[in-house]
């Protein structure tokens, strides 16, 4: 039960971090402002009658409000580590596409389980040396203990991009890195790509 709730909150947490509804203009706000204001907007959208149970509506929220503001290529590089450089450009491009699809479809399924969780915003932490900021929040479910959720962002050309999320101290990137490295060791990079494609088909 705890594992299921954490997995659901992880997907929900990432989905709540939408930079703004429009992807056509650069968002020059600070990470803390972006997370807080948009979390409230997404929660409102999911709180509309039947919205969180409608797969099409949930998918639309993700595609329009979230996807344009995640750096999937950077996430892919971090997830694969040394295996990214060893892959061909074609393999890299295919992996980014499959990884993006996996996250979007996983989040769609998880958000359909959304209920009225309370989100508390905590002081953020900036790392001047790396140019990153960690926006810290806490989700308070109605039926369990509070779960800390940290969003990691970096600034690129004046725009803040998400490249990792940690739920209950567990990094999304680190979790997938372990899983994918094991798959590559067992069946090679091609085997990983095929496994991702098959998983995406099942999620669809």
C-alpha cells in the first residue's frame, strides 16, 4: 500500500510541476513562484467534476501544461549515464522518445487516482555552483503520512527546466538509472529500447 501510494504521488508530483499553460512564451518567474502558482492551477483543473477520471482530460493537462517544460533529453542523459555516450544518435533519439512516452502515460494513469491531497510549500534551496534550484514541497494525503517531494530545476536561456524529482528522498532519475542499467547489462541497449516500446504499448 505504501509503495503504491508513493508511486502515485511521484507521478502526481511531477505532473503538478507545470511551468505555465502556454508554452509559447518564456516563463521568467522564479522556480518557487512557478511551482506554487501552477500547482494550484493544475489541482483546480483536476478538481473539476470528473476531470481526474477522464483519461483524455488528464492527458491534455499533461501535454499542454507539463511536457513543454521538462527537459527530456537532459533527463535521458542523466538516466543513462555512460550508456548515453555509447549509444548512436539514432538510439539516443529513440530512447528520448520512448522515455518521454513512458513518463507521460505513467503520469496519466497515476493522475486518474488523484484525490484531494494537500500540498504544502517549503523553503527552497539553491546551489549557486551548479546553477540549480530545489523547490521543496510536502504532500499530505488524507489517509497516510506526509510525503516530501523535491523538484530539481536548472536555468537554460532564462527559462527554468525540470530535470529530476525526488519523492520521499528517492530520485526519479536515480531509480530509472538503476532499472535501465540492469536491462542494458542483461540484453543490451537494443533490448532496453524494445522493453520500453512494449511497456508503452501496454500502458496505451
